[in-house]
C-alpha cells in the first residue's frame, strides 16, 4: 500500500548554496531520503567506493549509457562526464522512498522532461528577493549595477517558471524549513495519494 | 510587493472533525489567518455581534445576495440560511492575508467553481486510511460491514479527487501539522510567487 516516493530536485543558479542546503538536510535528518549515486568517467580518489560514491565507468561505457537512455541527465565538467542513472532512482521511488537530486539548472530541465512528476524546487538568491528594496532605493547604487541585476533577475525568473516551488535561501535554516514543508505537503497531495485509495476499494 | 493571500478551504465528510482541527489551529496559533464572517437569516443569540459573529440579515436580503452572486456558497440548515459573502474574502486575500473556510463538501464544491486558486484540503476519516488493513483481515468482520465500508469509501474518494490535499485525521495534532506544511509550501509555490518576481523586474 506504500505510495511511490517523491523525486525531489533541488536546483538553482550557480553559487546559490544548493550544496549547503542539502548538507543541512542530511546533517539534521530533516526528512529521510535516498541518495542517487552518479556515474562518472573520472578516476576514483583514494577511499572512494564504486557503486557507493560513484559508478566509475569508462568514457565508452558512459557514452553507451547516454545512447541507451540510461541517464536522467548528464554533464561534462573539465574533462570528465557526470550523470544520474535512471534505473536506481526509479527503483527507489517504486519502493516508496524519496530521492533527492541536487543538480544544476540544465540538469534539472532534463530531469523535468523525463520525470514530470518530480517535485522541482528552485533555490533563489536572497538578493533576487530583495531586489525590489534596492529598486526602491536607487540612489544608493549606480544605474549600471541596478540594470545588470535586473537583467540577471530576468534570466533567473525565466528558469524559475518551470519549477514547482521557489525557496529563498536567505538563511539555510529558513530554506530547510520550507523544503521540509514542501516534502510533507507533497506527500499528502491528492494527485499522489488517490491511486492508492482507489486501489484499496477495488479489492472486493 | 505582498503576494495575494491563500484561500484555504478545509472540508471533508460529515463528522470527520473539521471543527476540532480548525479550533486546534486557532488555539495553538499554528499559522495566522483571517476569518470569513458568514451571513445568516437566523436571529442573533445574546452576545452575538452583527458583522463579527455573523452578518444577520432578513431572508429577503439573503435571497437578494444569492441572486446578485454575492455569496461564495450558501446552505440551508433547518429553517435558516447560512452563506459566505465573497467580497470580504476577496478583500482579505488582496491584502495578502490567508483566509480559512471550514465548510461542508457541497459548499467546498461551489467555492472551487468560483475560486479555483484556493487550496482545497480534504480531511479524511482514519478508517478510510486503514480500510486496507481491515480488508487484509476480513475474517474479523462480516462481509456486510466490509462491503458497506467499501461503498462509503468509494463515495469519499469520488469527492476527494477534486481536492488538492488529503489529510488523514488520525490525531488532531498530525492533521494540524500536515495543514501547516501545506500552507507553508503553498506560500512558496512558483505559481503563487512568480508574478511578484515578474513585476519586480519590469520596474525599469
């Protein structure tokens, strides 16, 4: 009777603090979730375990995984590929466990295409949220600074519109509280629980 | 820059404990919300204040309110009419305040038609949630009892499907926690906040 787990996708602009927020969720055991183990072509560092820290594969195997549609998303940083294998994620969700992916906005967009039922959380920089305050006090900043910030904000808002939630990372504690509430609420959303109720009453 | 408030509609089957849950939210100040004052044709009781406890009106005035579309929903209990005037609700929402309506499922359906952006929370009886346990232990109950419960559950599930959230009222404390999470999450949902961000970057 377990409902399927939630695929939680935590993303946002570079430097917004996604990693810090995720670490706080882990450290304070805010809610339980499973880790998705990434696939990479880089060599293991001392102490790293294959299948636990990463799936360490050759570039040939990685490209095969891309071509076979085995990856939810992938990216190349410096000389190496990094990607999220879809099979273990689906297995964890089917077992009723939530899975948290902390990825960049390009990765999140790809995941959205493949897993539209995911819960997409956009972490926003506090200065986007407080931009209106600056606009109301223009005299304290040059026109160039203001215009640059507006252009940047417009880009961020264009990305945000494809997400389900926008959480301001003003303090890590506040961001974590909002994410916890989102997870709790999504677990009782009708679209996620009604199939189980329906299955229940068909058992006659 | 304030976002519009949330219209929170708390409903569910008769006897599920809507009033108790609402009272616990009020008593423990779980989150702030405004009250919607109902309109009624019944006479004020000693101490009741017009415009605070109810808007006390004549039946003629009430029917006029119905015909003019001034009510979000209304109902007749025994000999008197009770309804929710729409104007004060919209005013409170526009001011950025959340409004909580605790109403029966017929009222909720009418509100849904008029205020589709509302947050509709269906309080479910714990025995609906635990019905599957009973079904798995059929020997302990007669076939008639089981079948009657299944028919009732089917009706409840048909109603539930038009709601956003289904909260099990197993304990009042649990139900209140879920409702708090729903309110927190809805306040950071992209569909509710993005217009404000957009307005912000148009101010150049």
